């Protein structure tokens, strides 16, 4: 008996600026000169911070931290498309975008050095703190989007970021399903960097794309060249407009690559080939954006030199500020686990303090 076709789907990929710097004129989002430069500078700063973090960690001046190198277009372009009224609900690999949102660099450095206090950021809300619980933030994003709809806030939407590995978490499926059922204003950005620590994308899901997962829930899923800042901007801008207008969620799969280690505690040479990494360095989003600016006569060697110097000064000042913490006790983290003192935890605190060598106790205070 012939079967009747009841549904048919396809998944598209968006690219506006290719790896050779070729621009698709029809899709050009026509960023203003100021926005184009702002985006490039944010991407460059994200890259610079990443390099400094790794160096500081190697010198014993930083805790274990993740790297964002390669992700700059996937996270900074969406931040450019957002307004202050939109909510940024990220995970742990968006430093350049978080700085665009107004986060303090010194506080971020403190956070990655293991001080929960680093989560205290200057701006009034709408950018959630870093979270390391894979996928959990996606539920928070949908909860916030539900609140936006309930309050009839039509000038705001939520953008949430998560990795390819996070798509195997039940939380992410539940969040997407309810977002669709409730038609809430949320943009899901899956930063598919092809790896979840040492787990390759092929072992994460049998789906050909991550974008197609949206189809099952009943909203649009789109794959975007995640190393293309203009493509990421265009996709996020469209999805945000739709969300604010009551059109419900969108899933953007940002196809990119983590060029460095998962965190400073990881050695990717143990599970992936140099050839693969080399291939992706050729698609590096930062020089791609620079070439685009040069093509519009907005950038040149003099601007680059000046930017390098500004970034160096900004980082030096932030590191100096972050390392000023004489009054911070090494057992501070025990203070924040429960609201009220807990005898079990107090016993653990005492064990921890007793195990600290005297010299470490002094160093840990930043002396
Ligand atoms: C619920 C949960 N399970 C496991 C981990 C350990 N873990 C930390 S990062 C990570 C991989 C996440 O990969 P992906 O979602 O692709 O994000 P990426 O780090 O590649 O950006 C895992 C398994 C965790 N932090 N939280
Ligand atoms: Mg990943």
C-alpha cells in the first residue's frame, strides 16, 4: 500500500561572508561602520583575553579555564544584534560577547581564578552568570522568555548559548519543546564546535545537522557558518525580531570549531588530528572580519597597532585589579554553599584549612 507523505522538511545553511572574504551582496546585513568596527574589536579582544588566560594559567596565576578561540563570530555577532533589553543566557565560552554586554574583565578573571565573587558584575541584570552545568541554562532561558511573554514585554527576547554536547541533555529538549508549545521569545544558539571535550560530534547524535532538531518541536532551525560574523549577525537579528513580534523560538546551529583545548586541563592532541585543526585555522573568524573591514576601508595596519596597544593596556590593568584581593580567604567558597552554617560542611572546611600548607595559605590570599 503506498504511503501518503504527511510532512516534508529541509534544512538550510546561511553564509554571508565566506572564508576567502567574499561577501554575498544579497544577504549583506549592511552593518554601520561603527557596528562593524565594534564587532571586530570585540572579537579581537575575546581572542586576546583567551591567550592571556592560558598564559596566566600556565604561570599558576589563573584557575582552570575554558578557551573561546574560534568561537568569536558565533558569540560576538549575536551580542551585537541584541539590545540591553534582551537577555543573554550563556554558558562558559563567550568571553568576548560577555564583555560586549558590559561585564567587567577584572571580575571575569577573578571568576576563572576560582572566586565565586567574580560573578558580581556591574550592569543591572539581563546577562546571566557563567554556568558550567551543561545545558541547564537553556531551561532558565525558556523560563525567562515565558516571563517576558507573561509580562507582555514586546521589546525583549532571550538569547541562549549551548554546545553540541549539550543537545544530548534532557534539559535542552524539554526547554525547546516548551518554548515551542508556549511560543515564547527565545533564540537558541547551539555553538556546534564539533567536540564535547573528547567526544566528537558524530558520536553525540546521528542527526545530520543540529538545526533539524527544531523541526521536531515545530519551529525553524537554521545552520549558519559559525565563523562568519555577518551570517551570525543576520540570523540572530532575524530570529530576535521574530521572537519579539510573537513569532516564537528559532534554533541557530553555529557550525564552528574549538581551535584550542577544551579547558586548560585538557590536551586535545590526544583525541584529534593536527590536520583537522589546521583546516579550521584556515577558517578563523577574526582575520575574516578584519579583511571585511579592510575591504570597506574601515581598517588598516595603523588601527590594528592601536587596537593591540589598547587591548594590552586593558588586560594589564584588569590582571592587576584581579590580583588585588588580599582580604579574600582560601576557604571563602565554603561560605556560599548553603544559606545557614552546616555542621558537615564546617567539618570539611576545617579539614581543608588543616591540609593547606602554610605558604599556600598566604599565597591564596594574594600576597
Ligand atoms: C550536566 C553536566 N554533565 C557533564 C559535565 C562535564 N562537562 C563539562 S563541559 C562538557 C562538554 C560540553 O560540550 P559542549 O556542550 O559541546 O560544549 P563545548 O564545551 O564544546 O563548548 C562536559 C561533558 C558538566 N559540566 N555538566
Ligand atoms: Mg562542543
